[in-house]
């Protein structure tokens, strides 16, 4: 077995490795601050993924390359973690990500009506993005807003006790 | 939404309605940081643990394990660093109490963690908050900076030799990370897979070092325990369930909210029908899930006229459990087949995929629910659901598998009519 392993050669065709992402000095300082919290760099992986997402729209291949270099990990280590967590986006999402809570308390308090209204208004189904890239709609599990159901999270902001009228007001006011 | 205490003086909710309640200034003017002062001036770490043991405080995250005993498991002579980790990953459906504690009284958590860190000899400590609660992480960061600037964190706290620091950490949308060992995997920068126990975190937790993981509500109870003494705190509740408890109430009640009740509150019917304003729109009560989604669902006739005492023993005797204290109240319009399907989809989505019974089992459960809903249900499907649950419960790597089984087991047994309706093809859900 060992002999076989030794015989494995690097591929003869070029492997495309993207250039790592580059961030401003201010963002680098923010990243340093997170890494300094932990005795082991790897612990900062999730906070850093959120920063990359914020800066680049989603966690793309250059962002992953950057994190691997910064945390002294393999690219596969980064992907392995990224694909486990539902809040880490590995594909582009709209400028506004609407996440409607679909779990029981919201469900029985009228989540269906809100979802239908948002779908009709934006002309997309859950899991889709509007053609102009402005809105992505997702149905998600419990967001801890059960006493103020139904609700959605618009990017990081909670909007609670929703009615179709309130949804119109929130979405129409967005730049 | 209502936030307040019923049947006792507010303890953990004492400051939530004060203006600027999240500032250090208001916290201090209302009894804040007196407990840590008392601890540092007059108590040894063992005194603190003994007070917490006397208080009867049990883990408020859902498992209800005695907190003082958990702290006592940490070996005193371990040469490694020790850690206190606050579990603020609140993701149990129906539960939203920690959110308001973090939002309105962040310094109470800092003080509770300082006391725990002193008792256990922990220098660096973390608050693991679910990623969706980003605004709460920002609030916590401001409070931590305030505390640091006031000499309540860092070296020489309150002029003593005690040194301690607390940092925030973010999750990223995985329910499983509320399980303490999965939380630690996540905090170390890995996928949130649970770990084998033993070794328990108290012996080998974060970075393979002795670690105590406690829920927000558990840690925020500690300052009052120190101030009033363990025995006085215990007496607020019952012999086996000390103190007060926060209940998150959602669903078809007139007054949803976060309620602080003394443990052993009498009784559940009064709580729902009177304290929470009764069932909305004049409808009848049909079912209650009293402890977050992972506990047995109760029929109205298990509650009405039954004097159900609201504490660990009382709810078990009534056929459910306290769990995280997340009350989901359902009126007669709810189809329990549908509500159970909704929760099963939740568990399927949140199963981390590590062990086969839970990963495959929850997937099969959802498939059967879909088949029944599609009109192709078979008479034996209710039994098949129970059979699959039996193959998950107690056989999964961590409690998520049990949590996925219990709602179905109890729903099929307690609401057979709702399942039969679907199995005979009359319950086809139109949405």
C-alpha cells in the first residue's frame, strides 16, 4: 500500500488555484482582532467567513483561498466547514436576502400567507433570486422569534409580527 | 409581547423594562456586579460551587442537569487551562427567552460568567451565540467593552488578583451546535458534529481542556444565587426544582411572551387560560408543546382540570417535560399531523449527518409524511412512523435523534384521529 501511495504523482495538467482575495487594511485589522480571541487560529473560521461574505457578497473561491492562507489550513478544511453551516453562502445571493421562518410557531401564526405574498410580490419562489439580483427568498428554520410570529430576517435585521401590508412597507422602502 | 414575572418578584427579568437597561451604568445602579464583589471579597471557589449546589439550579437549556454538580466535575488540579462557555445558540423551536436576556441585560450574563470563571479557575471564556442573533453579538460586544473599560474584565478585577476575559463567538445556522459537544467542535472551527461522551466536557472539552458549558438563563441566575444565598434561591421554587424559570410562550394565545414563574407554579391551565390571556379568537385549546419542540406534545385534556405543576417533576408526571420552557400553544384549527410533519422537517434539516439512525431516519420520516400528505398513505403508516422512531430513539449518537422521535411518538399516540384522517385520505392538506 505504501508503495502505491508513493507512486502517486502530481497531475500533469495545471490545477487552477484562484488568487486569494485581498482586503483593506481596516478589514485586515478586524480579522486580526477575531484571531486574537483564540489560542488556536482555526477557531476564528466562522467569524472570518462572515467577514468574507460581507465584503465579497458570498464565500467564493478566492475568499476560501484567502481563509486557507490566513488560518494556515487546507482549502478543503475551509470548504468542509463552509458547506456544513446554512448561513455560509457559497453561491451568490441577492442584495437583500429575505429568510422567512417556517417552523411551527410561525407556521400556525400565518407564515403561509406571508410567503405567498412575498412570492407574488417579487415573482420568485423560495430558493430563487430576482433577475436583477436584488432579492433572494429562502424559507428557514426557527429564528427564535416565536412570540412575535410570523417573521422574516432581512439580511441580519428581524422583522416581526408581519402582515402583508407590513411586508409591502418594508420591501418598498428598500433602496 | 409580554415580558415579565407572574407569581413571584421578577428576578432575571428585574431590569428588562428599565430605560437603557443594557448599559453598565443602569446595571450597577440596580444591584449589578455586587455578587462578583461579594464572591471576590468573601468566598472561595468551593464556597461558590457549594452555594450553586444548594440553590437547586438546573440547566435551563433543556437537559435540566444540576448546575452545581456540573461545575463540581471540573478537576481542580488539572494543569491545563479551563474554560467557561456560554451556550447562547438558542435554536429550539418555540424558545426565545435568552434572546431577551441578551438584548436587555447583557451585563447580568457577564457577571454570571465571571462568577463561574472564578469558581472554576477559567481565564478565557466564550459566549457562543447563534449566527442569526448577530444584533445580540453586537450588543454583547459593547457590554464587554464597557466592562473591560471599568476594570471588570482583564487583569486585577476589582483590585484583586482575579483575572478573566470573555469573548463573543458566532455560530452560523446549525441547530445541532446547541448540543454542548457539537458547540465545542464548532467553537474549535470544525463542522458542528457532536463528540463521544465520556470524556465529558468537564474533563476534556474545548481544546481538550476542562470546560463547563451553560445556557444563558443558567448563568444569569448565578448572580442572584450568590446575593440571596443558595437556600433562599431554592426556596423560591420547589425542593427538587429550585428558583424561578423563564417560559417562552407562542402560538394561539392572546398574550404571547416571556414569563418568569417560580418553579412549581400552580397550575398550567391557569397559566395558559388566564396569565397568557387564554386562547385567541375565542377558540378551544387543542394541544400544547410545553418545552420547546423536542418534548412530548400534550392534549388539552391532559392540562384542563388536571392541576399540572410547572416544574421538572410536575411536567413529567403530566406526560411531558420542561425542556427549554418553550410553550407552543395550538388551538382547535391545528392539524397535529401537519404540526408534527413541520417539526419532522425541522429535525431532518438540522440532523448533522454524523450518525446513520438520525441522518437516514429523519429523512425516511419526512418521506413517509410526504407520501401520506400526497394521498398515498397506507393504513400501517402510523405504525411505520413509530417503528422508525424506535430505531432512532436511544440509538443515535446525540440527543437530536431522540428529540426527533418524541414529537412523533407522542403525536401518533395522543392524536390518532388526526393521523387516521390523513391515512384514510380525508385530510389532504390544501395550501
